[in-house]
C-alpha cells in the first residue's frame, strides 16, 4: 500500500507543477495582441534569454477527438500541436505560428520529410524583406543556424506543396508566439520526436483563421499524469 501511496503522492505533486491546458474546441476564438516581428529569423537579441513556458513543453494529455490515431491537429490559436494516440490520449507540443496576417487553416498531409533541411525562402518573402533592407539567401543549407531547425515536414494539399511546413527552430524562445510567415515551428527536440512518428501521408488539420479546416471535434482535458509518470502511449 505504501508503494501505491507514493505513486499517488508523486502524481499530486506533478499536478501542481504543470500548468493546465487552455480548453480547446473546434473553433476557438482569435488571440489578440499578436507579435509582429518581421521575417522568420529577425528576433530581438534579448529574446534569446527567454525560457519556453512550462505549458508549451511536450507532455501527454487526456484528449477527446473524432479524429483517428496518427492524426496531427494544430491549434494555432492556443499554440499547441497534438499527435492523436487513441484511447482518449494525445501527445501535446508547444508551437510558434504565423504572425498577424499570416495565419491559415485547412486539412493537408505530410508530403515530404527532411532531416536538417535546407531553407529556400519564397520569392515573395525575399522581396518583402528586401524592402526592409534585409537580404535573404536564395538557399541556405541545413545546419544549426538554419531557420528550419533539425527536421521539416512539408505540408501538401492535393499532391501539391503548400509552401507551409512543420519544422524545428534555432529560436526556441519563439515557441508560444505569433512570429513566423505561416509555418508551424517547434523546438528541435520536439520536432525530432514528432518526425519519428508522423509518416508521409499523415493527415494534418490546421485550425486557424477562416475555419477552412471544416468541422473537427477535439477537447484537451489536461495533463495525463499517469501517462507521463509511466510513459504510456509512446
């Protein structure tokens, strides 16, 4: 009995240490006060000292949805990405998303994957940043200083590249903020974790402005303490 009492005590302590999730539904409201830093790599120097908030760190959650296991649901309003496990469970990751005017929604698929990917800024982005006096490379090879980080999953619609990606970042302090040009960014250790689980063809539902993802039901019921304690669900 003492053994089980110790386990319950550990779970109770964990409950007080981890912030609860923001309740998510199919059509959450728009978040106000979006950050509007220009470009995907232009960040104030002092930002590098900021730590990622506890609620955006990877964790297992109790999660009710009408989507099949293996589906990825991206809640851009609350800055969470969920990998659906089944049995009313999911892995929740913190993300950074598009700044004001660059948000989007829809149902897409992982069409291609790459480790330490090169970065090819779209021509429109290069023109936009050039007008601000910032010259972007046509192609930047993969590496620790690459904006796409350690891994990238390229999102396709109808067999065509949408130009949006789920990728890592060399700026982990941007997790939880609206700072990208529409891509979904994750901490490198998290994108590596997701990359190993989400195969090519994985369904990705992005819930954001315009509700173009259609009807989708999901509800984050908070941290799965025993799942985290014992490592259930992968």
